[in-house]
C-alpha cells in the first residue's frame, strides 16, 4: 500500500464538530488494571451495496496487523470526485494508524501516526480529514450513501473516551466527528461491539466509475 501524507493537526472546520451519542451503545466495564491488551481476533462490520460488476480487489488499512497491537484507526482523509462529475462520492481515501501506550492505564497516544492511502481513483484535490480527538478511541464508522444505497458519499468516525476510573471505554459518552465532506444522503452505521476499538478497514470499489461498493471495519476487544 502506498504511503501518503495529510496534515492531522490542520483539520477543516467540517472535521471537528461533534454531535450526540448513540443511546443504544452499552457500557461493559472490565476490572481495574494498570495496562491494556488488544485482541488478535477481529470482529468485522460491513456495508454492502449488493452491486458486483467491475469490483476491485480488496483494498484496506490494517493498523493492528501491520503496525502492532497498540495501533488504532483514528483519522480518515477523503477526496471528492473530479469537477464536472455529476455524482457526489468519495473518490480517494487515506487513513492514519495512531499508536497508543497499552502499558499505561490512561492509554495515552504514543508517537506519530502511520499514514497510508487506502484506495484512489480520479479525484479533486483535498483531502477532507476527520480525526478522533485526543484522549478518545475509535469505536466505529458512519457512512453517507446515496438514496439508492449503491455507493459511499461521505464518512465520519464514532469515538469514546475512557471512563473516570480508566477501566473501560465510556460508551455512554461516545460521540462522532462531523462528516468529512458534508454530502447529504442516507446514514449507515458500522458500530464496533461494546468495549472494542476500530483497528482498520477494507473496501472494494467499482474500477470504472470509482464508487465504493463494499466497506467493512475491523474491531478488536480492548481489555485491561
């Protein structure tokens, strides 16, 4: 996979607004511990348009597998379609794998993120970046899809902090970034199971028109 660069600290205004938590997310607090582990077993959550013509091979970013157990997918950069294209969609996507120090119970960030291009088709200059705030952890992804549910138009990240005792994710305090681009559409939610974090994603796109047709996230249990 090709490395890329985007400015994680110079976010557009669309990438830093948050809104209300999902009420259905449950809290499951494990016992107190001084360190954390991330499971080697992934739980996948998938959105699928059902269209199979002209699909690419799987393209993705795998933070846990490629960079180590303390890495989570905390930022996504997307690019719009080329000017003059009548269809609004994500034409290129990049991701950032942020390392966290699993040896400390406050689970701080631990170094610079690893950056990768996930997929790329003809695109307009960008990117629009959505990023998990400090002291929070990614717990899923929301997609904006067109009314026919045939392709992805936009993305935003779900995230949560630790609870006050630093023994679990406080899912009751979860929130979301804003949408990366701001395109309207139907919302599809890919939520990790309780007490799991997002460590990567895979997708397939139509190689003729550049539309994402299938997207799944990878979630792994975060445990003390």
